[in-house]
C-alpha cells in the first residue's frame, strides 16, 4: 500500500497501514463505548470503570492511541527479535508483561526494602496503584525486568531492553505530570520517583557513569526526584492519609533520625567530615561556593550519623535523602568535576556502600570511588583516604610513577592489608593484579592502615 502523502504520515497512519488488512483500529473499553463516553484506556481497568466498580472489558485487538501504538510498536520489535521465544507479537506482549508482574509480586518487591511492613506495601498496594496509573505499572515492570536480567544471563539482553522500554515510557509520562502535581497524582508520582532511582542503579552502567549527573546536568531520575522533593511538603497530609500512608509515615520517622548529634568533633566520621570541610573552605573564597559546600557537608554529616547509629535498620531512603536535601549548586559543581565536590561525593559513596548487598546497588560504591579517584590530583586524593578506607577491599589505582621500578599499591585495615603491583606503563585499574596478602610487613599504624598508595622498591616486598 502506498502511504506517500503531502504531509509526513502520522505514527497512527504508519502503524495502521502496517497491520494485516483484516484487523481494524478500535479505542477504549467496551463499557465506555456502550456508555458513549471517552475512555482513558488505562489497563487492565480504565478509571471510569474503577469509579463505577464495574468489570472493565477491552476488545481483543489493541487500542490505537499514540501512546499505546508506541508501546505496541516497541513490544513488537522486541518480540520479533531472535531473543524472543514467542511468535505472535501480541501474545508476547501479554505473556512477557505477565511474567514481569508475577516476578515482581513474588520476588522483586522483597529486595526493595528491609522492613516487613514496607515490603508488603511494595508487593500489594504499589501494584494496585499501578493498575490505575500506567506510568507506575511501567516502573514496576521495568524493575522486574532488570531483576530477571540479573538472574537469567541467557536472556539478559531481552529483559534489559524490555525494562528500558517500560522505564522510558513511564518516565516520559511522569515527567509531563510533574508540573501539574495534585492530590490525585502525588502518591503515584512519588512511587515512580522511587522506582526510577532504583532503576538508575540497576540498569547496566558504563565506565563513565556518574549516577547523579551527566554531561548535560542532573540525570533524568534526579530531575524527577528533586522535582518531587520541592512539592512533597505541601502534599504531606494527602500522602500520609493515602493508601501508602504507612510508607510515607515510616519515611518521615527515618527523616527525624537525622540529627547534627553527635557533633562533628565527637565521632570518627564527624571528625573526618569536619576535616574535609576545613580543607575545602581553606582553598575557597567564593561565598556562593562556600554555601554549596557547607550545605552538602552538613547533610552528609547527618546522613552518616544515621548510618553509624542505626546500621541494623538502614534503608536506601536513608542514603538518598542526601540527594533531596543537598543544594542544587552542589550538583552543578559535581557536574563540572570540581575537586571539592568530588571529595564530598566520595564520602557519599560510604552511604552507598552500605546498600551493596542489594542486587540493584551492587558495585556502585567502588565504581564511583574509582571514577572519583581518577579525576582527582594527588593532593585531593589524600583528602578521600577515609571513605576509601570504609569501602574495604577496593583497589586504588596508583598515580603514574616517575621512578624506574614497578609501583606497588597497598591498602587494608589494621592487621589485614593487601599489596598489588603493576608495571610502570599500566595505568588502568584492571591491570593491577593482587600480589600478596600481609606481604611480610609488620603492622604499622602509619603505613598500610592509612589506605594510601606509594611507589617503593620492588625488592622491599620480595617481588
């Protein structure tokens, strides 16, 4: 069929022409059609049917609104790929999404929170909200897809592509609703923001992935999350009295745990934050930058207080509340790879490290620390020795050694430390190979326990 037009054909026209001739385009559920009212086409139950408490029934053929066609086209492409085990595209759409939802309600939800009550809410209530808000349901399916990708390597690429598709469509809708947030959509928007944060950590990362920012500014999920934080205050009564009230009330209780006590000079982590603040401020004269640094460090200190005081009940929200509370100006500095901002970010990695047991957070603390370390000069690398020490077992790339011998990297705590060696011309982290453990060195509080690297004669370690 010739689809050439004087104007560019619409997506609906192209999709309709590409279908078999015996299929016809229909929109809306049959109940709304019988009542002759507009259907919002939310599946599995449109909002009109939900409000009237009637069984919502859709025609066998899919609807053709632009958003549904986009979903159908994307799913058809995935289903027809060599990785798909399903032949018919619509059958694949139904079965795959049912598989994802089943996996979420039986497995994935359990990995999102530690508290049993919160887990039940994420298993049941969040899904119910998703049935009335498509972007939330897409967020759920996206997380489940990435979880399955981590569990089933043979179909990893298929699940990842499916997860990215659902996430991007959900993110597009949620972002468009953000300026119009009201008591009806504030709860689902908050849920999607939380799901988007987890998705950002669970999706495959590149070597340059910096999680919070990219070369354009804040990461998309950060824009959504920080946009939510500016509105949540006015919507608190609605959130607390809504279906996820217990979840938001628990979040508020966790927030109240944040305190400047103990003060910086009465705890090890507080002293380290205070020392970092002194170092940063001693080299900064711009009042605007000073305000950004102090704001980020103050929130960081309170986050670390929660971590070291309530480690047994530590939740992901305890780490990411720092993202909500830190001034916008700090993230501009981080995007520009400002050394002071990078050092503060290294301390934030300690918070992330506590989440490392979760499949979706695994490896992020060491990944980010490696990125930070590579961007810092020798002086600023010395400033981040404490967070490196907390992330035990990570490798620290040595600065280029000007000496003739190979250089040796040493790291560890107390009596336990390791030595790695590499030839002078090897700069990449993966080129550093473990050499020995406790390589005959007596423990010295000024050497291996300090988590620093140094160039020494290879004969000193019997190399």
